[in-house]
């Protein structure tokens, strides 16, 4: 606290009055920032999950189509499925 004596030139009562007025507002602002950040991250996660789900469904569909095309040729089906 000796270090701060050179910078803080107000009485403790004045400092308490200022912090009691600005503290709640800063807390609400900080809470709003956290809420917005979590909302953005949650929406991003949902978007990624939808994209992954669509991609895996398309890969499954392509795999089935390749296997049905090469139904009679086992070696070609294996080779086509490994691309």
C-alpha cells in the first residue's frame, strides 16, 4: 500500500463511494460480455455439429453408392472405397 500512496490522492471514504457506484455497473457489463461470448461460442458449436453431421451423411451416401456400383467386382469395390 505504500507504493499506491503516491498515486492515490483521495481519502478511503471517497474511494469507497466511487467503487460502490461503478462496481455494480462494471459487474453488469462484464456479465453481459461473458453472456454474449458464450452465446456466440454455443452458436458456433451448433454450426460445426450440423456441418459434421451433413458431411458424415454425405460420406456414408457416397460409400453406399460406390459399393453398389462395384457390387460384382470385389477388388474394385475395395479400391474405390479407400480413396
